[in-house]
């Protein structure tokens, strides 16, 4: 999902990468306050380039609080948006209004996403609350459930205040979800690289700045130094996110031992040991003793 702030944008470039884009989201309440003619031309240009323009959830959140959802639906249809989002980032939208938006999307053939999470740092959900919210979102049968990451990727959702990824959260979310496709908003390029490296090239990423899109696509395809050989690693692993990350490291580092894998992944030793056992059992990696230290074992991709 690409985020459009209504700044200068080359829609032709986005169109060149359209097969990698689910939605180009115009966020905040911009569709409600910008000049209607300008907005209509922007949306039309995206549609003409083979893109799917969408209206962010904040606009519908605010209109729902004011009892004016129908006015929001009119804006969506008049401007030609092809996607809408249900969110509760700044308000607590009622289940009735959430169902109304979902029904509106289905009846008009619109792509529907449901966003989980709060925008303000002091209102962040706990991990258990996040998992519960993901299940409620999936009950609406959207095309995508999106984890809030804002435009900064700082102190929100799976990110700490410095923008580092809370991998224990990601592991729990990956294991606890599955009813419908999941997307992580990850505005920072380093966050995108880390999520692709650990969860595989098929991970859904959101809040991608237009200028970051080409670089992110090449990272996803393993055509950059950060994710080179990714296509022969985590994409083959059907286990946990930890298994995928460990396999990627084994494919990337030259015959790493357990200590090197722990250092490279940041995972606990027991987690690494569990993943290594699973990968060996699946026939994806092999274990080798070191001739000058029989207590030490190193790991290689099978056939390497």
C-alpha cells in the first residue's frame, strides 16, 4: 500500500510498478478538504494508470462520529475511489458503523481493508488487545487487515519509540492470525528490509512512500545487497517467522554456528535451536561438525 500525501507525485512511475501495489491510499481527511476538482483528477489519473486509489480510514472515522457516514459514501463514489478502509485509530467506531462500511464496500465492488491499532502513543493496544482486534477485523471478511504503523513507524504497533521492530509481537501476530491476508504498515526503508528478510518476499507492506517504492520492489525481489538470495531462502519455509529468519541467515552467512545465528537474528538461543531442528527435519539445512572442535556444529543450506 502506497501512501499519497497529495504532494508532487509521478503517477507514471507508480503505474510502472502497479503489479506490486494493492492500493494507493490518500490518507488523513484530505479527500474531504481538498478541492473536489483537483481530487477527482488525481483519482482518475491513478485509475487510468492501472492503480487502485483508496480513501484512508480517518475520514470515515470522523464522519461516523458525526453521524454523517452517508456523506462519506457519497464522496467515495463521486471521486471514483476504488478502495475504502475501516479504522479506529483516533476514535472508537461502533460495530454498527463498521458493518455499514463493509456492506457499502461489498455492494459497490470496492477493495476493503480494516486497520488495527491506535495512532497516539499513549493509547497503544497491548499485544493481547491487538490479537483480539485482529480477530474482530477478520470477522468483517476484508480483503486485507492492516496493522497501524503511522507515517513515522515510531512508537506505534510493532515498532518501539526508536522504530525498531518488536519481533516477539510479530511472531505472536503471525501465529495468531491467518483468517485473512495481513499487512504491516512500515514507512521506514530499514523496517521494510527487515520484514522482507524475516517474513519472506511475499509479506504485505503499507505506508510506502512513492519515492521508496522502486527500492522496496527490488528488495522484495532479492535484487539488492540486503536481500540477495532471499528468493532461495525464506520463501521455501512454511514454518514460523523465526524459522524463516534463521533459514535466511543460514543461506546468507558462510557456515554459521549457533552463536553466529543468535547474533545475526537477535533471537533467543532456545528459539534458534528449535528453528534449526525444524529446518533440519524439513530437509532444508544440514548440520556439520567442525573437524578441529567436535563440540561445535555449523549449518548450511541443503546441497551447499
